[in-house]
C-alpha cells in the first residue's frame, strides 16, 4: 500500500514564503519517489485537518514560529501522527536562542557572549560595546537581525517602530568577525561543512539565504583540518545536547583573519532547516551522496512520534 504523506507548509510565521518553497520542493520529490502526497497549507484548524486526512506521516516543512517551536510537534503528538525533524522539547529549546545557548555551553559548545534585552533597552543605549548583534529571541531566516557596527554612535532606532513585528525580547551578542560556517547533522552523522560567503555585503541576510546567487557556498569549507573536525564534532554535540532528531543544521562564526583571535562560536541550531533549491542541507547531503529525493525519503522513513 502506498504510504500517504501530508507535507505541512506555509503557516502564518514570518517565514511563510520560504516554507511554501520548501514544502513544494519536498512534496514534488516524494511524489517522484512514489508516495501519495497531500500538500497542507497549515492554518489554525490543522488538528482537524489532520484528523480528517489521517496521513501515515507528516513531513514538517514549516519554518519559524508554530512550525519550529514545538507547537505543531505537540499537535502531532496528540493526534499520534509520526512526523519528521525534532520533537516538542528540542524544537522549543532550539527556537529560543538564549535558552539553547545555555544548554549548548553546558555541553562544551562555545557560544558568543551576550544577554537578553528588551527592544526598548536596545534602542535607548548600547547594551554591549560595539560591534554587536541584536536578534529576536524566537525568529529565523535572519528576520529582525541588526548588526551594530563600531562606528555607530547611536543605538538602532528602528526598534521603536510601532509596527516592529519580531517581539519585545532580543538577544544581544558580541559580534564575531570572520567566516560564516554551517554544518548539517543527519541522524547521528555530521555532514561536510559549508563556508557561506554573501555575494554582496558582509552579512548573510534573508536575500543572501534565499535569492538565487545571493551567496557563494564553498563546500567543503577551506579551513584547517583540525578546525574542520572540531566544527563537525560541535555540530553533532549541539544536536545531541538539545535533543534534536532527524536533520538539523548548526551555524558558526570562525575568526581566522590574520589579525583575528581565532574565535569559533556556535550561533544557533536550526531544527527546521530550509529545503529549497538554494538551501544548505540539500547541498551538503548531495555532497555526501544523497540526491534530494533520497534525503527527503530518508526523513520520511525516520519519522516517528515521541521524538
């Protein structure tokens, strides 16, 4: 009997468009491999929709809040539909960047120095010595991220906009110069490392992540072998410390400039990494010998409840 997979996509987070792209790509790949697929644009009636569809597996292609913070995972546990990616606790923990840093640091993963502040505090005064980074505590895809550079005399006033959509709590972190590295974990194995270089500017922002040609990916990353192995081990350690399952992706900064401090820190772990044509995990998986279809099918076969 053909297995029925409901691909959950869309939703109402700031990352809706990226999720629709991920979900469409994954649904197409699963159909090509012989699965019966239902594309589900997730709304607040998702529990009732799932009860009606009764799929064998839910492929979670949601990004951002609800899909990545333990909410949809909790619903899937209640209706007892096996699902992909991480479970309730790991999803909620990884999505809260500040709490995740505490757990990762306790497991020996180096993280950037920082603290949680309100957006009003951050707009009134420099909450750390510049340069530093401000990012929403519970957001992805670089939404709401502000880099406060050394030459910026005043704190960012855009935080006081009445239509600011990214919440009142921000994580302020010391800015670490150098390379942007990312390492995916698939099951219990760290894949090869990608060095991400924005095509324009110095920040891997939303456009650099998702626009065609927005960034240059060097795979495998051209870094010293001992650092390479260290990043892979740290990605796996972070994945396990947070309790992640299936596929995750850890992002790092590595300062290997001639006058740099050699600092290596883990910025965050993504439990719902992008699965679009320009996404990093499919690229790393392809380098390891998995076609896009094989990667997506592996995730379906890995699905379960009680994750």
